[in-house]
C-alpha cells in the first residue's frame, strides 16, 4: 500500500515549495529512488525542469520531461494522466490526487501556507485517510530540537 507523506513548510511562497521539491528530489535520487514529479500543466513541468538544472551548482540530478523518451532518467516530470512506468516515489504538485497515485510505493505532498495549497492538500489528506492509506506528517514549521 502506498505510504503518503505530507511535508508542511512554514513558507507561503510558491518558490519555496519548488525549492523544497528540488532538495527532496536530490535526497531521494542519492538514495537511488526513481521519482515522478506530477504537475498541473506543461508550464509548471517546464518550471521544475529548469529549476532542477540550476538549483545547486554542485548538484546534478538526471531528469527529463515526460515524453522525452530519448533521455531516460531516474527523475521524470510530467502532467496529465500518464506517469509512464514509474512506481517508486510520486511527488504530487497538483490540485487533485492523480488516479495513478496508488501505483507508487510512496506519495509526497508538499504544503505551503497559501490558502489554495492549504485547501487542496487538506482535501488530499482526507482523501487518503478515508481510503486507509498510511499517512505521515512532517511539520517543518516547528524548530528543530
């Protein structure tokens, strides 16, 4: 059964959410996970693609946009109903839970303190909970001890 993790950030800026995605992808990639980043649109997918190329000078994360079959990589960014053959880690940046989420070992939701994101991720939390998926919450608003 898919494990669902919610990362709650203190920030309200969308850029903070994207930068957190990059750090999370880097960490998962170093642990040899295959990652699918699911976005709402082609523009959002391209934004993540560009950010992954530039977020850290010393870091290289092989990735490509869905549909670029000439460049297989452990990290794929896409939107729409097709997540390819990925089934390890899903990072969901959509307003909806994708129908294919249960194909993955782990699903990640990233929460920022922005009304639209709070509303959609609360709905996602309820959706997963009602269906009995194991939920973990990582509240990064709290100071580290």
